[in-house]
C-alpha cells in the first residue's frame, strides 16, 4: 500500500510538472510556435474531447472567460486543477499526510461503485466532444 | 488445490502473468483450497495483448486505463489529450506489464 501511495505522489508530481511546463511554453512561446500534441486529431482529423483546453486556458489567462467557455469548458477544470493540486501536493508532502491520495481513491471507488457518477461524467464529456466536433476546433 | 488442475490453469492463463511470478503463483494455487477454484476462474484477468491493442487504438482517450479498472488515471488521460500525447505513447510500452501486475493482484484477491 505504501508503494502504491509513493507511486501516486511521484506520478502526480510528474503530471503537474508536465501541465505547468506545457502551460508556461504556451504562455511564453505558444503564439509564435504553436504545437499540436493531440495524436487523435493528427490521425483522424477529428478533435478529441479535450482539444482546445490549452486555448481555453490562454483565453482565461487573458481575462476572456466567455471566449474560454466557448472554446472548451474543460479549460476551467484545467485551471482549477493546475492551481489546487500543487498546493495540495505540497501540503501532503510537508505535513506527511495522504489526504490527496485518499481523495483520489474515494473518487475512483465512487466511480466504480455508483454508475450514476460515471454516466453523468461520460455524458458531459460526450456532449462536450460533440460540441468540439461541431465547432471544428 | 490439485497440482494437475493448477497446471491446467497456468497453461491456459500463463501469458496473463509475469514470468518471474509463475513459480510463486503455482505455489499459491497449490496451497489454496479447492473451493477457491471458481473464484479464481471468475477473477476477471485481462489479456495483456488485448490491452496493448486497446492502448494503441483508444489509449489516447484513456480507454486502456478504464478497461484495467484504473478509473482515476483514465479520467486524467482523457482530460489531457492522452497526457499531451506523451503518456499515451509511454503506455504502449508499459500497459502489458501493468496488466500482468493487476492480474496477479486480482488472483491474490480471489484466493484470499
């Protein structure tokens, strides 16, 4: 169990480094050298459910919340996660707590045991995906 | 459990486990009670090769992680364009090992 927890925190640190690195690159050089990283879109030509999240975050950083919502509402989730998770990670590291890991397990358990959460989540993601395709993101 | 029954099970499902775990798995199965055999057969182990195919086709949307039962990682992968595409590619190399690891955990749970 201890190993699983350690792996989770290591993975979360790497994941957040990637998210912040990607955010910093796009904020500093994104306008001049835009990078397209979506394999799904490159292969199929159809945007994936999370396509446009970076553009949405950029719009939010430039104080255009309406535009951000129109590009992809997941931008709000990304900003929230990018702000809250590092603070939570630091809290857990310095307090030697495992609240983030316990929260992750409880969310996962809820998804696996109560189908209503999964149906709601995947329903929203599907609607967002259909909207992304309709918008030709 | 009967040694012949265990060997039959390992012959049919051996590819679902890591090679270095086979000896330990065999010992565990032989020590286990006969009544556990039904639980063992319904342990829902996955074929690593199938998971590799799922990872190549739908890994970008996190489908491979959802199939393995790692819902949290699946959601993270789905919401980040397959971890900016990097995680999706890395998983092509990791998913078979991870599947075998999870299969072993499921068998251990079934035998408990």
